[in-house]
C-alpha cells in the first residue's frame, strides 16, 4: 500500500480533528456519567438525517445537519422526560429512546421516496467516508468535510473555553452549581447541543462507531492518568490524536504486516489488505485505554497490585519478626526456617519476605546441626520486632480495657492492627492503658527504642 | 495510478455494500410485490392466517423471540443491566467475523457460537472495567461497545477484501434480516426461547431475590454469583439468537422496551414478567405481520417501533404510574386546593363579621393571588356545587358550604398551632406551611392533632395578632 500525503494527509487531518473534537466534549460527558448519551445521540440522529433528506430532497449538508442536531437534542430531552415522568432508570430510558428513534430512521430510509437510489445508507452512518475525504482533497483541493470539522473544532474550543468554569462545576457538583446561580439544566442542554453538533459533523467523516469511541475512550484514559480537569482534557486530546494517527497507519499497513493479501479479482496483482481506518482508530483508542488501565501510576492495575504485594510482604515480614521475638522470649534463639514458614503460612510470600529481611540485615541465617536452615534475629531485627510485638501487646491491653472483649478474643484483631500502629500511636496507647508494661495475658510489653529505629 | 486503481477497488465494494445493506433491510412484502397481484385485504388475510410458509416462519420466529426477550429483559431491566445488553450485542460482531475468518465460509451455527463467545467477553470486560477506579459503569459500557464493535468492523473490512462476496451476508447481523429467516433459524429461536422461558420459571424465586436484594440473598447463602451468571447467560442466549432477526443495534430494544413498558402496569414481578413477555410477543407478531403486508418495511425496525408504541401507550395510559393519570391527579388536587382556599377565605370573613355576611367578590378576589380566570372558575364551581350563593357581585356561604369551610379552617388552625407549639416556628411564619398541608390532613390526623393540642373548641382561634391574619 502506498502512502500518499495528498490523500492520506487529509484523512489524518480529518481523523485528528474529529477525534479531538469528540474527546474535548467527551471529558464532560464522562465526568457527568453521561457517557452513553453520545452513543444514544449518534444512533438516534438517523431519522433527523432522513427527514431532512425527504424534506429538502437533496443530500445538502446544512439541512441534514440541522435535522440531525434537532433529533440529537430531542434524544436528550426525551430521555429526561421518560426518566422524570415515567420514573424509568436513566440508562434504560436512553435505550428506549435511541433504539426506537433508530428503528424509525431505518423504516424511513426504506419508505422515503427516492431514498433507494441515493447513497443514504446506514453503512455511512457506521463507518463514515474517510476515503472520500481523502479523494476530495486529491490534487490540492480543500475538502468540505475538513472545513466543517475545523468549524466544529473551533466551536468546541470556544464553548469549553468560555464556559470552562461552569462546565467544571456542573461536571463535579451540579447542586453546588445550582446554588451558585449557574443554571445546571441550561448547561446540560448546551452540552447536549455541542455533543450533537460534534457527533454529526464527525460521523459524516468518520462514522458513528468512531464518534462513540472518541467521546468516551480518550476521556476515560486521561481520567486514569490525571487528577486535574485541565490536565485531563489535555491528555484526552493527545490520546485522541494518537489514536487517529496510529489508527490510520495501522489500517493502511497493519494487515500487510500480518501478511494478509487481498484476492480481489479486479486487480491484476495481489496487494496487501487495508482495514477500515475509522474502525481501526476505535481499536487503537481501546488499546491506549488498556495500557492506561494496566500502567497508570496511581490507578493502574499493575501499580495497585504492586502496592498490595509490597504491603503483604511487609506484613508477613513483621509477622516473622514477631514470631522470632516470641521464640526468643521462650528461650529459643534460633528457629527452623521450615517451621517459621509453616507457622506464618502463605509459603511463597513468606519465603520472599524472609529473603528481604535477611537482605535488610534484620535476621541471620545459619545452618543448624541437623542441616536445616535456622533463623536468628540480629540486633536491628530485634528492635524492629520489639516494635511489632509492643504494638500487638499494647493494642491488646487497650482493647481489653476499653472494648469489653474477652481475653481469648484479643489476639486476632491485635494481630491485624499491629502492622499499622505508628510509634506516636504506641505512645498514646501507653498513656491510655492501666499497665503499660504488661499485656492482659501478663506478657511484658517491650519498651520502645526510639533512638535505634530504622525504618528502611 | 496504482493508488487510483486501489481507490476504485475500495469504492467498488462500498457500492456493493450499499446494495447489501438494502437487501439486509429487506422485507417479506417487498418480495411478493409485483409478483403476485393480491389486494391489500388479501395480503392482510394471508399474513394473519399464516398461509405462506415464509411469512409463517418469520411471524412465529419473531413472536417467540419477542416473548423470550421480554421475559428475560424484565430481570435485566430490574437489575439495571439494560444498557449492558447494548454492549453485549455490539460485542458479538468480532466473534461473528472471526468465526467466518477461521472457517472461511458462512456457517450459522459456528458464527452464533463466536457471537456468544465475544459477547460474553464483552460483558466480562464491562464488569472488569467497572472495578477499575474512576471508570464508571456507563463509561465501561460505552468503551466495550465501541471498541469491540470497531474491532468487528476492522475484521469485516478485511473479510470484504477476501473476495468471497459473503461479507454482505455477515452484515445482516448488524441490521437484522428477519425476512430471510429460514425454518432452521425459527427452530433455533424456538428452542432457545423455550430454554429461556423454562429457566425463568424454574429460577423465578432466585432471580427475584437478586433483582431486589442481592445482599440479602448472599447473606442467606444463595450462590448469587452463579445465579447472576445464569441470568446473564440467558440474556446472551436471547441476544445472540435475536441478532439474525433484528440486528445487533436494535436487539437491545427487545430486551429493554417491553420490560420498561410492563413496569408501568404493575408492581409485582410475576405480572410484570408475563406482561413484558406478552408485549414482546405482541410486538414481534405485529411487526412481522405489518412488514409482510406493507412493502418496504424492514421487519426488525418495525418490531422495535411496535415495542415503542406499546411503551408510549403504557407510559401515557397506565392507571397508576401513567403520565395521564398523574396529570389528572394533579389537576384534581389543584382544583380541590383552590376550592378549599375559597371556602377558607369566606370562613375567615364570616368569623370576623358574623354568619351569613355577603361579601363583595372583588374583596374576596384580593385575598389570594388568584388570576381572573382562575377566580371565576373557582366561583363557578362553588356555586354549581351549592357551597356559595352569588349574584356575580356579592356572594355568601350556604349551609353546606359553611360546614365544609369550617372544617378547612379548623385544619388550617390546628396545623398552625401544632407548628407553633411543637415545631417551634414563629407565629408569623406558620401561615404558609399550614396553607400547604391543610388540604391533605386526613380525618384521623385531625383527631390526633386535636388530642395533642387539647383543643376542644370547634374552630381554634387564629394564632395571629388581630389584623395580621389570613
């Protein structure tokens, strides 16, 4: 497949423009939990397009555009009406409205006089006409679709720029917005109008599937990566643009790289296959989102899994230290490695924790006469262990004093809390129990060795 | 030049596609048009009596499908899973396309399996994404819907270039092609619908439990996850067999709309399930019959429009939750409130000037913020019901009117006193509150108020300083 800037350049531009316009308003849809409104609107505008076509009997852009915007806003309005007066849940109400309007559009297409031989087919609605835009620009002309997309992009930037503050408050706290005198419902419908306009202008070029994808996916991707609205919008625009560019490149070359060859008879030679650009853009956007879901530093699955693992390791390590300390109290200064692992449980996590403790110099491993590995606390290990056991026993004393728990029920909760009690909290507990040197079972509470604390 | 050639190759299938889409939207009636010269009535008769084999298959298939979708949709609707069905149906496309790519030919059975596999994957993806922080359910649905469908369309565009010419056939899954339903398809739908209905009957209690109180169900030891899985499985089954008939964009309507319509008529799950099944079946039957009779009517879309009509009628006409009933209730209340305001105004005047006083209507009008039309309506009503005597300029209470008026005034005063004594509200602020509640105080409540306030007199005196009142 040959890449020709005079064609592919326009396609890229159209893709980037529509993707970015959608992503811009999409941020507010996602934040307001209205993501599916874009889906509903882009399906529901079909009858608007067809009616405009029937009335004007032409495929002129403007009447179709107006018709579609009207039906788009009508979708939002009807959903609201059904939700409020029919007491139907919002999602279901949306489903009712858009599926019925879409069905109505399908019937109209078949019934419309002359619609049969005009290319007003639902196919365009799904996939758009990227190739046609490229063709229209072939030879240096400026495609109308690009002009439309530029206008819509400018309108979107203007809308978000002018009403940034209002949109932000409405997105996060509509009640606050109302109490500040910002008409939340006016903002809602203004947003719906912008979504409808963007949707329609974009799907003429790239199809409804890409519109839905771009309204939702880049915004969610950005939301996983950013905490501030400004940053979120910026990142969503980048995600949208990257999806558009990568989508087109992959659509052009991806199947070829996989070795897929077309076998259309009308061509003398076989050439690599190409995929539908707009569909591929949606797929790339999905892949970007998946990456964010996995790798986002704060909310990513991997990051959280790592944090959970690190915490679990720390807890198991502290359990090991506590166990060795209690052994020392009973006069056993060396304990068998296998026995410790058996007592602590979670064998592979204990092994990992043991290795870490050894690495940190908190315990020594020595070979016992029997040939087994024995564990012994180092000086530093002992201080750490004192802290853990101290937390445990102080917490037991505290619970026994204040919570009215039987003595044999104290160990389990203390075992959980001991890992989260800071030295400051220990001090407070010490002040709040009758005897800070003994726990309810009569065992001594180790003193807190502040000066030697090493929290590495 | 090669590029231009290539372009032609790309555009050529696009034209084929359009014709394919036209076919996909085909209809039974259209096929008969012009071939058989039958009158409209004849057509209707033939469609209703199911004489033609094709019509019979389509009508029975869509009716059964509608019933099954309505029943299983009820549970999905109540579990607020309605739009999940949309994600599910869109997520079937890559499965259908993949099955075609792997097999290299169109085999309905395997494509249905493929559809089910990616459909379930889509549902799982939604459920998984929902657990990622900051991803809300609606966003998760939108993401799965668009990305899976996009992946399906990528595969479709590749299939299109494989040159088998079968791609248009695959497209019927997107828009549905009920008119092309074969006997086998109808059997598939019939058997699936049977499975769905039997499961719903057998598991009715379990489904009801997790529809309304999932945490209670799990606390009672029910395997909530398993029941949920079964329910989703039934939704998947219905969706997948429905794809051929109504298409993946509209199949969600068969799940949601009959259930939402049925919700208007009853508060009991059993009745709602039956009603949704009946609505679904009715839509399926009506839709396929209409499209058999009239030319150029895509069956799937007409069926969905029928569900839409049923929904609209339910929403407007339902006696309890309907919009019309609500409007009538509100109008009646507004009328009663206006009547009682008039009566109370007269009662207060009589209280200060003695019974039987004639009052200038203009004076009465000024006592409340009545519009001119509203005032004359309320006066007219009062006279028709024999509460007041009036000659157009002056009026007074009749005996019946006086009894009623005194009761309204009593309610008003009692509530005012109650607010002052127990809610600690300043006397100057109680009038408005009492104004709103006086109309809906029941007889029993009035008795209780009397006892609580130890107020024995018929009409308690006004708590307001003389002259400040009403």
